[in-house]
């Protein structure tokens, strides 16, 4: 009984740690990369500067 407990308990704790890490918001946003919205704004500004039709205008 003790042997099964000593094998199962670390695996359960690691599973809980991974579950909590996957729920963090920092995994979705990389501060080094530009955000998708800033890229979209930049593309829209570049199109407007070239005289192309902008969406919503």
C-alpha cells in the first residue's frame, strides 16, 4: 500500500502543477512579440498611406 502511494502522490502533484500552469495568462501573451492588434493597426495605416481602401472606411 505504501509503495503505490509513494508512486501515485508525486504524479498527482505534478498533474496539479501542470494544470495550474496551463491556466496562466502569461502563456498566451509573449511580451517580445508584437500583439496581433498592433499588427492589424499598422497594416491598416500602411494601406491608408498608400491610398488603398481601408475596411470600415
